[in-house]
């Protein structure tokens, strides 16, 4: 990697840790061989941080070969040995928490207080959780279901996992993909987004420092078209895990099914935020602003569609707009910043284009513009509230992935739930009510992998994350995720020679 000249040690003092390359293969940093480069940009300033030499197919082949070579030894380790290694890994991550927090803020534009309090602690907790899960690679107890035969179920690792992670939560997405895979005894090659590779590389180096064998965790930094597709289609990759848009997920599925791989897809979202007329209005307003603006709205579970029952609608719009206007945009490293920039100027422009098109059919109540002044060079966009959009409009149906909340009214409970379900997506949702029966109905009838009641966004390592419908299939986090990175084997013992002889006689007669 090259330093393009923006020497900012106070923003990221450990940049020299990437001086030797953007690939991490068999326990070592290396440069990519594709001949292409990409400059990681600080989205708060527009300044270049590091220039990466990107991976090509040869680098992917080398990473997969390293993972394949490491697989027999890692899969053959006892669950206790893998657990101990992951506990050491968690300790290294905790020791390096500030370095990870600053690197994540730098490449993504997240406020440092968010990466310090959410992204990094969550990653350490995930690591500790899967350290415990590694000891529970369990099948089923023996059973005698066929005469004198005894059966039992083995749960085994799959092999080399090829994963592709997005740019919105680079550290956590790397953890969500790497940890359950290696806890179960697999080895992995992860391709992070080329615009946000820093914390994935740090994560892999921390795994080596914790004593995980070379080749268990490998990182290839390249484009989706060149490195990503080659990884997904690689014949020695036994499972593919992808997080990203539904459109790209379809392409991943097409490539992966050609070689009949195990497939795990966590795709787009358009989370509804349903406010019934008995809800605590103040709590709902604060929940909507926090849920819509988390990570500058670049979250597939972010609150994007607020459906508010008619008696509360006007007050909800007024108070939500007023609260949004108090949100402080600023430098991610400044302690008073509530909202940082989007991940890139290109992403900011995509969000702005959706909002600009919405002006022709809806009302932009607040926001809807990039700030000027000191923030003009960054990829900032003001928190935006839209009303008056039709249910079938782009602003309601499309995943915007920015700090934009659309608010629509509804009348009956039936209508509120119908509208909540009326998109192709089904990743997450929330319902706001004091009525236990309304809450119970929402949890039953809203089609989403997670339904929060009187809250929006919180996640814990013990509970699964994953969607319905076009939001994909498969779970991240939790024991359910751990099991997805295993395969089941039925083992059957013939307990007596006599039984075997009788079976042969049945098939072949007396011979």
C-alpha cells in the first residue's frame, strides 16, 4: 500500500500496520496482483488514506489454497482447543479496542463514540460467544430405529468458506462471518469491500497474534467482479456467505449454485416502524430518529418506513422533524458529533438522487441536502424526513441506505400490518404499542426475521439475525449461525453379524 500524501497520524496512528499489503494469506500480508489499485478515502474529509493494490484471481486461488491446507488440522482440533484459541482472540481484540475503533471510524465515517461503544465491544462479545459455542459441536444421541442397528448424528465442519462482506459495518460483518465458521472447524477466505478493508485486515492479524494457525483466516481485498465472483465460484470453496444488496445476492446465488455450494445470504432491508395510537409518543419519536439515523442510515435494519396510526400522525411528524434538526453532524473524531458522513461521496449522491426524485411526489419536511461550510468536502447528508409519498413509490419501496425516514399514516390495525408487509423485504421491523395483544399480533403477523417491540435496532450475540423474503436466508450470530456452518452425517452401526447376514439374504437370497 502507498501513502498518497495525507499524513494524518492523529486520526489513525497505526496506519503503518498496512504498509505491506491489502491481502492477508496464510498468516502474512501481501500485495494484490490484479494490477489495479484503490485508495481508501476518509469520507469526512475526502482525503486519501492508503492506496491498496487489489487482489485478482491468482490471489484468491492462493488464499483458498492456504485455507484448504489449514482445514485438516483446524477441523481436527478438539472443540476445547478451538475454544481456547478464540478466547485468546477475544483478549487480543479487547486489548486493541481503540485501534479498531479509530480505524473503523476513519474508513467508514462513523462517529468514534459509536465505534467505541457499539462496533468494537460488539465484536469482542461475538468472539467470546463463539469461543463458548465452539465447545458445543454436537450431533444427536444414539438411537436404535432399525432393529439391531444403532444410529447417531455427527455434526461436522464443511470445509473452506468463501465470504463476501459489505462496507457498512466492516468489522462486525467480518466477525459475523469469520467467527461461526472457524468456531465450527472450518477455514475461511473473506473478501471485504475494497473501500473499507482496514479493520478486516486488522481482525485477521489479531487472529494470528492470538495463535490461530496460518491459513485459518485469510483476507483478499479486491473488487466484487474480479475477486468476489472468483471466490464464490471457486471449486474448492464449499460454502458461500454473502451480505449485501438483494440484486448482488441474486448474482452470488447464480454463481454459487453452479458448483452446488452451501449458501448463506443476508440481503437488503426496508424495515417498517409501526406506531399504534396507544404508543408512548415520545419514546416512538426518539426510537424513530435513532433507528433511522444509526450509522447514517446505512444499516439494513434501519427504520426506513414509519407507519403511524392517524391520531398520532401529525404530532409524530412534527416532533420527529424537530428532533432530527437537533442532530449534530461533524467530524467522526469530535466528541460532540452525533452523525458522521456517509461512506463515500458516491453513496451520498445516490441517496440525494432518491430524495430529489421524491420531491416530485412527496414533501421533504426537513433535510434533503448536503451541508456546506466546514463539512462541504465530506460525504455528509442531513437527516431527512419525507411525508406524502405513496406506498408504491420509490422512497417507500427501495432501499435508500442513507439518513432518510419516510412517514405514512394508517387507520386500522389491519392496514398498519398490511402496509408493513408490503415490500419485497423482510429483515427487521418494530411495533410501538402499550397493548400486549397488539404487540403479540405484530410479532406473529409482521413478516420479518426480527420484530422489536417498543425499540428498534438492538442486537445481542445470543440471538439470530437474518431475514425473510428478498432479505435472504440464513442467520448470523447465535447458535443457529454456528450450526449453519456445519453439515450433518448419519452414522449407522450393525450391532450383530446375524442381522447383517439376514439383510444380505433378503437382498440376494441364499448364497
